[in-house]
C-alpha cells in the first residue's frame, strides 16, 4: 500500500511521456516529454542498485526522496495536462529551464529579427492577417496578442513584446537590416528588462527610419495636403477650368477617362492622385459610416451630377500605407468632398457676381437690389465657411501633426498622431455632426439653385452673347484703324470716339431694356424674395444649432469660432429671430 501511489505516479508519467513527444503537442511539450523521460531513467537507475534482500520498510525509507519527488512532478504534470506553450509553462511548477529555453528561443527570434517561428501556436503573438490586409488598414489587427501565452516568469510587458517584433518585421519586409543588438538568452531580472528595452528602442528607431527617411512618408502627406485637401489653390482653379463642363453633366453621362485626363493635366508629373465618381452623395456616405440610420440604402443615388460625386484618392506603397492606410484615405476623401463642394459653390457665386457686373452700366432702376443682397449674403457665408475650413481647421491641425510626427519614437505613435489629426479635422469640419452638416449642405444647395436661376436669366436675355459681340466688334474696328503718325500707335479721333461710345451705349441700352422687362416683373421679384427668405431662415437656424451644440458639448471652440465668423458684426443676432445666446 505504501508503494501504490508511487507506482501509479510512475505509470502516469510514462503515459504522459508517450503523449507529449508527439509532434502535434508542440515544441515545449516535446521538451517536457524529454525531461520527464530523463527523470524516469534516473529513477530506473536508482532502483537497479537496490539490494534484493532489503525489507519493505528499509526499501520505503531508501526510496522516500524519490517517492516525494515523483509525486510532486506528477501533481505538476496533471495541472498542465491539455495545455501548451506559454500557458503550460506559466502553470508548470518546479524548475524546468529546458522547457522555458524552448519558448525563450522563439522570443529571441521574434525580438531580434522580427521572425515568428511558431508552428504550434505556443507563443504570445499570433499573425491573423496577410500583408494585403495590412495595405487596407489592418496593421493593428495583423499581430494579435495571446494573453494566455505571455511569459509571466520573464516579467516583460506583453504589448511591448508584440511591438518589438512587428516593428522589425516591417524593416525586414522592406529589405532593411535587422539584428545587430544583443539578445535575451541567459539574462534574468533587471538585466533582461534592460536588454529588452534596448531591443524595443532599436526596433522603433529602425522602422521610423525606414518609413520616414527611406520611403519619405512626409512627401506623400504633402501631396495629400496640396491636392486632396486642396491646399494648392491654383490646382483647383486649373482643374475646374478644364472640367466644369464635364462635371456639370449627370453622373451617368460623365466621361471618367476624360476627367482623369483633365486631372493629369492639372497635376505635376509623377503625382499619384487618381479620380473616381462615387455612387453616393456625401450625406448618404456619412450616414452609412456613422450608422446615423438603422438601415441605409447603399444603392447608387439618382439625380446626382459629376460635381456631387467627385472623389480624389492617392495611391501609396508599403510601408507608407502604415500611415496612409485605406481607412485614412476614406477620411481624407470625406474632407475633400466637403471642401470641393464648398469651393464649387463659391466659384458659382463668383460667376453670378460677374454676371451682375455685366449689367452694372444699365438702368435697372433698383430692380436688382434684392438680387445683389441675396448674392452678397450667400457669398459672405460660403467664403467664410471655406476660410474657416482651410485656415482655422486644416492649417492649424496640420502644424500640430507635423510637430507630433517629428517627436514620435515609433510607428504606432506616428499612426496614432495621424489618426488624431484626421479625427480632429472631421470633427471641426462638422462631418461628425449630422444635424449641423445637413443644414450646412442644404444652405450650399440653396446657393447653387440661386446661381442656376441667375444663369437661366442671363441665357434668356442673351446678356453674355450681346456683351461679347459688343467687345469683339470694338476690337475689330480698332484693328482696322491706321496710325495717326509714325510711332504714335493707333488712335481714335474725338469724332470716332464719340461715335463708338454712342453706338455701344445704344446697344447696351437695348439690352438693358430687355433685362429690365424681365427683372421688373413680379415673378422674378417673388422668386428672389423666396431665395432671400429661405437662405436667411436656414442660416439663422444653422447659427442657432451650432451655438447650442457648442455650449452643450463643453464649449466646442471650433463651432463658436465659425458662428462668430458668420455673424461677425452681429447682423444675424441683431435682426433675425431664433438665434439665441449671441
């Protein structure tokens, strides 16, 4: 009876040796099997030296240390049955340096070269996505921590173990040099932590050098700032001069190849900016992203023009895609669509202003006063909105981003800083506030309808064609004049000047009568009055909502700043009802 438990433990350990040595049990269990086999061989050697004539009591006394040792080992092995890798080692009692050395070899390879040799999933890091997934923004999800396999006996930070290897994996995939720093084998306590921190700092510096110096991520960000965020104004004007006619067509009729050709004419050579037409409006896309509605119909919308769906994107290679991932590009595109639409509205209103300048010399008898008022208020609104987005949101946030990037020690800090920049821009551009954004876009659409009404008026009366004919006719007549004297150039006599002036005045006067008949009618006046009333009411409501939103959300300074820009002289707060708190 004294030996029953002992023989039962020996039998159990022999059965575990045969199970743990199988390849599917993993490297750590294979080493545990070898160590157990060595213990059992030592026990067998000790028992062969026993005297066959010993009594049971003396035999028990002689084997008592072995019985206790085997019992402790069997108890420990029973606790880790079914476990593997780091989880098994953490639960294993006793001194098993050989088993730990197997795990530490995997850790050494991971921390010094960024290579994960873990066929049996025994390590505390697991790769769950491919490099193609990382290109689409899966960097955070590629390397997953397995908490149960974290080496508790080493006292290292689990997240740091993940970071050091994934940094080196980026450098290695880019063809950079890895290694060259001391390893972790044989180190314990403070020496181990010091060597590990040295590896972590080296890995962070290596990946930052690879991304920011060798692949020049700042150049790609500068391209985005200039062309996606429209920081380069002459690019927008040049492109719109080329593409306005095409973009004003319904989306289905827009020639995407022609638009891409026009875009390439507006960009410097080698600039990797592409163009596409979205099937959704900006508001509908944001509804789908933010889940503002429980069910969002993602089918293509009808009635959209090319200008409503234009989207620019930038293509980058690995490892720049760590910073400029596809998720980041989508955020940039949302900001671009808002800026582009606002600048398009501003451009149309300026065209309306040019049309009104054409009738400046005509006798309108004050009938265009309300039109000028409406145009001025709309132009004030849209110019201040674009100034706010470009100068008070993007530019300051960009300076903060550049400062943070220059201070980052590793790629995760750089990614976090970039995402903070994008989230801040989206928030301050009101792209995360459904109520305010809908009112904002509604006001811009009202401006476009007004511009269309004015363009229809000019086409109806033929003002542009008439003024162009007058200007061309005068130029042609001047070209046929002979110089009065050598070296004096072509000059008109006072008689010719008076004649030309009288003829021009007569032609413009006839045109003015035609315009006056149209704008003096009640139908035109009522139409403009409706635009004025609708725009004033919409802007008053927008200001009221922005002010209340700023106060409700702990004084959002960016919202208050926009309110102050739109109501800089107190006009709306002093004359309009519904704007409380100004």
